[in-house]
């Protein structure tokens, strides 16, 4: 397939499935926390706008949760089918971590999800709020275990190699490996940002069409507060994460910066744009700011850090991809900062909901958080190459001994099926967003009956007339 080797096809297949999968948990994590805030505000103030927003976004949450579970199952099977030597080598570490995720987070979410989605008019307000909170906590616990496993692969600690296999000897060191705290916070904030931008884009879409209801305005206001607070915080966390990467994965950091070699007595420039050429061992057409790379990464005007030429060619990640995926992530982050600052200025002038230029910008930024997450994962995972467990097992040694043809066929099937199944799910989710929040979606209060014409199931986006169940007017 396109002249790719079996190893490249196996990597492409995993990259494709994980890129699809990560979209849904990211929105699920953010929406779960958003629903907790909405229900807490409803219980505190009794303002119906919070209740209506809760019921609207719970539908989107339920759909994302389902697609996230389905897409995640496929990834776990690939460890046994395409990466069996990795499972044999490191399964005693990664296997229990993934099992802990199921035993704690998944069971917690599953236990309370039904109460959260179907129990609004069947249980008391306190119990329902507890269910919503437990589901949100479950999403964060799931994130913790998944990132503990992946971070250990980036910065492995707490193990011994016995008879060619990794054996855990210190589970605290395994879980709390050097990169784990930074990556956990970075990913969690990214999920909150992606969700806030998604919510803001949906509000902007309605406001641009003249639907300026209290619920729509509240959506936009809450989302912009989140962007304003979290975007600068994410920049700070990203800086700490970069310093951690420099310490533990210097080759990845050099690839991200397009930095090939140091010159005695000179600081390292920050390359804004360029084209890292792996064959020529240089970054061509570089647009640089002198010494700024040293200032950011060493906090010194003339500090230096290893360049790619200090590593053997077979140990270098592909700087061309990593360099640009990192800049996509950072560039979108800068636009998020701009969006948050612009919203604050408009809020102070009283035109947050009226500025059409701002609303168009917010609408265009809707997918930016998800694109930044995928770009960040590409930076992280491709930057780790050629290692699957950094410094311990090469990716080439982890793959199962399949031929290229079976992998090409399975990859083609994945592409077709994923685009059909999840494409339909995403289209339905956008239909939900296009409908927007309505009044009295969940009934007048906890313990009451649903309002007439508003079913109590969580995925009721279509009206009776839209579904063809009601008679048409001639």
C-alpha cells in the first residue's frame, strides 16, 4: 500500500485509530466537568438556564462517551495483533495499568452513567448531582491511568529486565514516572480547552443566526471564561513540560526545535519556521530569532542543549514531522490566547454577543482544540521514535511479524468503517448542536415529570415531525 513497509503500515494503522479515538475522550472529559458545573449552578441558583444547558449538553456527552468506548476497544486489540513483541516485552507493566483503568474509572463511569443520563426525574437532586460528579471523576481517573502507561513508555522507571522482559519492581516509580505529572496536567487542560472552544463555536453559530437566547449567551460566556483562564495556564504547563522533555528526551526536543548543532560561545536561536532536512542534516529556509531558544529552554542567554547531530542517525526522530506538528499545536495555542483576550475586551465593552467578527473567529476556532491535541500527540509519539519504550525497545523490534498485505487490507477496512460509523456519529452530534438548547428539556425540576413533547431519553435530537412520526401538514 503506497510502497509502505509492514512496520510503517502497523504504525500508520495505530496512528489512525488513536487519532480518531482521542477526539471523543477529550470532549467527554471536558463536557463531564462542564455538566458538573451546570448542575451545581442549577442547584445553587435554581435558574432554569443551567438546567436547560445541562440537558442539552448531556445528549452530546452521551454520544461522545459511546463513540469513545467503541473506538477505544479497537486500539487495545492492536497490542496483541500488531504489537505482540511489545506486549511480550512490556506487558507486565502496561497490562496492569490498563487493567486498573478498567477496574476503577470504567466501572465508576458505568455505575453512575445511567443515573446521570436517565435519573433526572427519578432520583433526588443530591443523588443525581453525585452521579454527575462521579462520572466526571471517572473520566479524569481514566485519563490518569492511560497517561501513566504512555508516560512510562516515554520515561520508563521502576522496572528491571529479567530474561528479556520488563518486570515492575516499584509501582509508585512506574506510575509517577518523570514525565507523568506534566503530561497529565497538559492533557487535562487540553481537553478542557477543546471542549470550551467546541461550546463557544456552537454558541457563536446560533448567535450569528440571530438566536440570542439566555442559554446561548450563557454558553458563550462560560466558554470564554474557560478559554481566558486555561489558555495562559496551558502555556505555563507546556513550558514546564518542555523542560522535562529536554532533561529526559533531548533528541525529541532537538527535533521539535529543528536544532542540529551548537556553535561554541553562541546561544541557540528559536527557529520560527523552516524545513528540517533529515538527509542534509540542516533546517533549510530557517526564520530565526537569535538566542531565544536558549532563553526559553535553558533560561540563559547563551545556554546550549544537544542538537540532533549529537545522536546517531538511527536514534533520531523525524524532525520534519515533529517540527511542524509542534508548531501547529503552539500556533493554535497562540490563537486561543488571542480569542480569550478578545473576549475579555468585548465583555468589558458590553459587545461579547454582538461582535460578528469575534463570533466568526470563535466559530472557526471550534475544532482548534482537537486539532491541537492531535498535533501534540503526533509530536509526542513521533518524537519518541525510533523507540516504543524509550531507550529500551525499538519500534521495529515491537511489531508482530505480519506481511504488508494483511496490514494494508486491515488499514483500508479501518479507514472505510471508521469514516462510515464515526462519520455518522459526528454528523448526528453536529445535528444536536445545530438544534441548540431548548427550554424545559428535562422537566421543571428534579423529581418532576418531563415537559410535554420533551422525551426523557438522552439522545432525542429530532422532533416527532423531523423523524416522520407526526402527520405532515399539506
